[in-house]
C-alpha cells in the first residue's frame, strides 16, 4: 500500500480528504489549518484507509462510526 500526503489550499470547513486510485492513496490536508489539526485529520484519514472504508458504500455510516457513533 502506498500513501502520499499533500497539502492544499482548501476551504476552512474541509479539514482533509483521501483519494484512492488503483491501490494508491493520497491524503490531502488543509494547509490553512494548524499542525495539530492536520495531525488529527491525518490520523482520521489513515483510519479510513486501515479500515478499508473505500470499498464500503454507506459513507454516512462510515463517518458516523469514525466520529464515535454507535
């Protein structure tokens, strides 16, 4: 598994996102946020990769569970 991390000028509401293509992952972090927030966002996105969330269909459920939902 290959993971690339890049910073981009994103809107304030977008902390990070991940793109998966052909088994390669790119985590995009918001360059306008603090180092601490980007570390939290990175770990959140990495958790999605580890849990193989990109092969699941219910995105609302995935995010609900990722943020401590039942």
